[in-house]
C-alpha cells in the first residue's frame, strides 16, 4: 500500500473563527443547497479519508492535546458544532475540540486539531469550513497528493494565492512544527503560514472559484445564500452592509467630518490582507495608521481627502502583502508571517 493512500489520511476542519466581517454570524452555520457549510465540509473530508474508528457516543469531544480515535476532527465551539452538523452524512465519525484559548486563530486551531488525531505517521487534510466547493477541492488535492514524496505535503493555489487551509500536510512534520511553535509561544493569534514555514509543500493549482470562501455578506450572496435565515443571527447577516454604513456615518458625524466619503470595502480589504500577511491584530493597527496618514496628508493640503485615503490604503495594502512569506520560506520573515483564516 502506498504511503500516500486514503488509509494514511485523516482530516481537520477549522470552524472556530469569529466571523468579524459577517458581523459575528458563524460561517459554519450558513446554509448552501440545504446543508450547512460545516456539514458540507465534514462530508467532503470524510469522503476522501481512510475508514477509521469513530468515537463512541458521548466521546465526541476532546480537550486540546488529548488523543481521540477519530478520522475527522472539527475545531470550534463544542456547544454549537452538533447543531451545525445536523445535516452531515458522516457526523457520527467526527470528534470535536476547541483551541485554547478559544478563538485564538487558525494556527492555534490547527494545533488543537492535530492534537486530537490518532497516530504519529501519515498525512492530514486541512480544510476551512467556509468553502462551498470543499468536496471537489478535497478530491483534487488527494489526487495530486498521491505523487508527493515522503514527508511532503500539497497546498491548493487559486489565482496565485496559496491556501494553507486547503492542504494536505505530512503529520509528523506538522506535529514537530506545532511543538516548536508552542515552545516559542507562537500559536495564539499566529498565522498558519508562520506555523508551516518549515514544512515542505508543493503547490496544486485549482480554479479560483473552487477555493472561494465566505468572508463577507457579498461572498455569501455570490454562493447562493440570498435570503438570511429567520433568526437573530440571520437578521444581522442580512443587514451587515447596512449596519456598517450606518455606523461609519455615525462615526463621521461624531468627529464632524461627515462630508468625507469612506470606501468601507477598501478598508476591510486592507484589514484582511494585513491579518493574512502578518498576524490578526495587525488588521486594526494597519487601518488606523493608514487613516492617520491619509488625514495628515489631506489636512496639510497636499491632496484632497479621497486621493489621500486611496493612496494610504494602497500603500498599506502593498506593504502588508509584501510581509507574506515566500513559498517554502523558513527564514525569520516567515516565522513572523501572517495569519490566514
């Protein structure tokens, strides 16, 4: 049997994000084609991993660091996961764990997830819960992974962008990377790129749409989530853009600059790039500095407000993107690199 066979593969599904750009509405519970995103992703993972021993009833939750005999581990809030998995065909073969501390970012989530896997050898499929195309994506990764050398993994690349949460990692090397990051206190709010900097990965080009995820309400609509569910969460999701517009206008009026137009999507895009390329706390810091720079430039009469803001956001975005580690990088810059979620 080949080392890179489905029987040597387990899976971790990350479902523990705060969904800030969705107003706090959990991505895992969004419904596409009658199934939650988490249920779709778990079924996608279960469809390509080996047949293993599922946890018995009452033993589906593991503490971070414990070993559970599970083929698919979901990382996220344990009190919500059963609800999100209600429509999954393979819900019975899932163990759950939450990163410590909760909502500490994707690197911490991945560390908790592999801590709940059995064995020291083989590979682990890692998927974020917010990709509607996870089924086709997982099958493509597994097909290409068959050609990987021992100790090597494979990562999806869509539109030139590496997708560390759509990848298959060699489990021993990933465990070693987690152990090193834990000793160095580099797990909480750290990026997956920084965590895997020492893991040898090859790239698997996939169509951009196949790796499309849901970060915003516009993304949700593009994936067919046109009507929010009749819940308080759904109502908040449906009105997310309106809430942001209203809040921005309220801030502008309070600071007596209501005549300035703010490109909300450009600001959020900058925040996303900074969070993905450095660490998550870099997002608010970067947008704050860019705003200060734009204000100073406009206030000095150098340019008008709109031009100053566009230039500041553009420069900050370029600088943030440049901080992302190069493929295969293991240097200091990669060690400090970026949050991906």
